[in-house]
């Protein structure tokens, strides 16, 4: 396993693409978060707004870049035929996939930590200037606040799980473009479809199994009981999606010719 | 001596064929990849399937009266003089006016009540009778609460009118025929500063003027109501629309307003010379469910002093009242996502396999290759989008009517614009993805960029992103193009959550579409330039 890990780490480290993607993940996440915080006004929002969740809005965008990273980790090997060399060097195919999962998951977590903390810091700096002050019943965003810490830790894990989900899908379909379409479709279209379904009962069920809606429930710090799913339970749903994608990808990798 | 043989010359025409051959070549490339054709058809089918999901509602029931049978129908929505859906619910203290005349009043107080939010169910689907008066209410005046004097064709809902009023927070206004609004002085009314209003009829012309002391009058406006009958209903009115919440997902709270009028003086021929009160719209089918009301209102008279309470609105209908063609096109996001993948693959697959070199060798003028690709892709996706939109619109229309939902009256021209606009959205999204593909040459990045640009702004609308930020995204990103699907009109004189989720876009239909076209042109131009400069 160690040589396989070292091999995958070298591959990702020595091409320019992944570092640009990680940089884009961090900067786009923080930028959208700051935009969301900068356009919020206490006069319009009134009391009871979930500031932590607002400050982490950038994840909606950042996850798309993390998904690209997860997809190209194996998709570009298929595109250029490198996968044959990889599998000749490390014939244990599950070992290869596991090594890729560890490396890309770790990179996504690292980018996630910077992106999430940067977003929270942006919210902490911007929001008090827009009326979200202690006088109006809003505490300063802080990691010492239990639910905020949960939201931050959960959001970082969310990034890691998105990378694994993307890796699994790309392994299964072997084309980067199709894989990113499937992953972003799963993430973005579920909530749109859920909103369209007129039946409230079905709507709730769709929100409970949608990877993005369920996974981002972990960001909630207010009205947790009115959510369709509990914070950690929701992240568990996303983990189940990622595990299923990796499993399907691993089985197909094992069974198919490259 | 032997002569050297003449070198071989091909009999084929020089120049690698014309643009038509190029189009044919690109069409063959597109047509013969089975996965792409399947994806294109599936994209169309998903749009139709989503139309079915979005419009297959539970049936709506209404009951015309306590003893009447319950039928599948929607609450009654009156139509205004020019055929638009309107809300026409208010308390009317009226009598007949024959011929020309005028009414002058002094308005000395305007106060209101707002229903306490109790998390009541969704609007428009209820089947309750009228409005319940047991709900809790707190004092408060909504910004568009209206009290004043009105001259109306008849007491029928939707009939022509002109009204001069004091509003909760928008000063004195002269409004007529539901969609028209003329602003007067911005002052509010209170016991300390009463306000005189005068509305006069002379033929078809109605003039409103206002005064702070009853002696010095300023004209608010003069308007013409063509076809006003000889005898009209005129008098005092009060109404108060629901308070629109600042949060996207909260439901509006019903409200009511109470106004005190005194020094009511009449000029002209008022044959009955007695006032009678009427809750206009209170007896209609499903009253209070379309525009939530707080009680049906009433009035008390002591000499020439009147206290009038009313709830409802006299305005064009907005939002929740009914559905628009937009409702049937919710699946466009799903279709667009697949079309974006297709557009990206149409060129990045050639880069990936090195086929692009053969394409450019066969047709060295690279711009023409890109143009041919864009035309083939645009035409194919436009056709699929048009067929899908046409089926989705007629299916949605039929299902919504069958389940007793109200559909806004939409002109044939608007419906055509929505249908063709949806097809154009498909084509432009595909071509934009194609151009991005020529620029970036990496499938994954192009698909992600396309999806983020077209789908993410709509997803963010349901997130915690503030509405103002969402509106900016819908102005500045290619998602502005969705405005072409809007069939409702935004009225500044009606408070409502004018968000994309409710079918309202910040830009006018053609302006939003122009933004999308500009993005497409920019990307194609950049792709054209890079294709010429870079090695393939």
C-alpha cells in the first residue's frame, strides 16, 4: 500500500492541474462566502438568521472544483491511457483505487480546512458591519460555539466525501466529462427536483436522500429540529453515497479490462 | 528521350469542399455517436417528465356556499378590464352617482392589524371557507394598506375603477384599472395631520386632488376611464394586503386596516342619498384563500363620520394566485445539464483522441470548423428543446387545469416567446459549452464550468444566500437568460417576493436573454481567436 500511496502522491504533486484546482477551491469558496455575507443586511433579515450557514455558502461552489479534482484523478489516466501503466506497476486494482482515494481525499480535506476557516473568518469580519451585532442578538462567529464547530468540522468532511464520490463515479464511467456531469447532477439537481415535487411528504424524503441537501444539513446551527435530517445523519447519507460510488467503481475496475 | 510523366492531380475540387460539406461532416460526427443521440433524447424526455412531476398536483376543491356541492375547481380569480388576473377584495361604503359629480372626504386616521404568524399551511391549495376571525393579530399597518375614495363601474369584482387613496407607507396615490399607479405626495396620515381627498368625475375623466387643510388643493392626477357608464358606484373604501415576509420560505400574514373618515361632502346627483356597506369579493368562491384576508371588514357611521375596516387588495394578481407556463418548464435545468455535457464532449472528445488534427487537416480554416460545429450542435439542441418545451407546456397546462388549478391568462405571443426561448436556452447553453471546450480543451473543467454557470445560481436561490445576492447572480451570469421564460409582470405597487423561485427574474425577458447571448458571443470569439493562434 505504501508504494502505491507514494506513487499516487507523486502523480498528483508533479502536475500543475491539481494545485490549481486546490487553489481555486479555496479562493472560490471564500469569495462566494464573502459575497453572501457582504449582501446580507440585518434590516432585511431580522432576528434568528443562521450566520454560520450563511458564512459557509461558498461550499455550494467550492464542491464543484473538488469534484473536478476527484474526477480527473482517475479520469485523466483513462483519457491518456496511463491507467494501463499504473495497473501494470501496481496489479492490485483495489490497492490503486484505495491509494487514489486516500491521496485525493486528503487533499480535499486540506483544501476544505483552509476554505471553511477562510469563509468563517470572512463572515466574522464582514457580518458585524452589516448590523449582525450583539446588540441585535447576534454573537460573533466563533469556533468555541459548539454548533459552529460542528458546522466547520462537518463542512471540511463534506469536501473530503465529495472528492471520494467523484473518484468513485469517474472510476465507474471512465470519462471525466460524463463523470463530472453525473456528480454535479446528483448534487445540484436533487434539490431542484425536490422543490418541484408538490407533495410535502415526498419532498421531505427527497431532501433526506439528496447528497447535497442531506450533507449540508451539518452546517445548520439554528432550528436543527426543523431540518429534514439531523446534521451528522445527513453527512452519513453523503458518506453512504460516496461509499456506494467507490464500491461500484472498485467492482467495475476489478471486473473490466482497462 | 523520355518525357517525364505528368504529376498526379486529384480530380476532387480544390479547397476541401465548401461550408455545406463541413456542416455535413460535423453532423455525421454528431449523429453517429450513439451515446450522444441517446443523451439528447433523454434530455428532452426528462424535461417532459419533470413537467409531469411539477404539475401533477392534488386536486383542488372549492365549495360555492355552505350547502353547495364540493367541486374540482380553483377559487374565483376576477379579470380586470384589459383581461389580466386581478385581486379585487375590499370594504366598500358606496352609493350610486349619476352623471358628473365629486366626493370630498377628510381622512383623520389609518391603523391596522397584522395576523400573528402561526405557520399556517400553503396558500392557494386550501379549501377553507372565507377567512377565520379567531386568528391572533398584532397592531401594525402594512406598507400598501389603502384607504380613500373610489369611483367604480359596478360592485362586480374586476370592474373598472379609479381610486384616490392614502397608503400605509407610500403616501397618496391615484390608482386605476388595477395596473396603473400615480404617486402623489409621500406623507402618511395621522390624527395630528389629517388629509383631504377629492375625486371628481367629468364624463370619462376622473381627477384626484389632495389637500392638507381642505382649502389649498393640489392635483394628484387626471385619468380617462373609457366606457364608464352613466351611473357608477362611488364612496369610501379600505383594504389591506397580506404582509410579505422578509424570509423566502415564510408564508405571508393577512392584515386589515381601519380608517376614520369625516366631513364627507358630495357634489352632483346622488339619487339614493344613503350609504350601504359591502365586502367586495367576500362572497366569491374560495374567498380569502387566494389573497389571505383578516376578516371581511365593516363600517360604522355617526353623522358624517365613518369608521371603515377592510382587508384584501385592489391590484393586479401576483405569484401564488395561480400558475404560469414557467411551472411546466422546471425540468429545463435537467435538460440543460445534459446538453452542456454534450456540447463540451462535441469538441473535447476530438482533442482527447487527437481527431481534432484530422479535422483541421481536412479543413484548415479552423474558424469554419468551429462555426460548423456550433451550427450543428445549436440546431440539434434547439430542435430537441423546442419539441420538449412544446410537449411540456401542453402537458402541464392540461394537468393543472384537470386538477382545478388557476392558470394566469397568458397571451399566445408570450407563450410562443417562452417556448422558443426555452429552445434557444438549450442551443445557447450547448454552444457556450462548445466554445468553452475549444478554450479549455479539458472535458471535466468545461462541464463543471457550464453547470456552475447555468445551474448553480438557481440552486443558490434555495440556499441561505440573501435574495439581493441571488438577484445579482441572475443579472450577471449566463443564468440571466432564464428571464426569457418569465410570463408574469412585476408591479412595484404590489408587495411580493419577486424571486426566481416564484417565476420573477430581475431583468426583463429580452434583456436577460441578451446577457446570455453576449456570453455566448464572447466565448465563441475567444475560442475563435485561440483556435487560430494555438497549435491543435
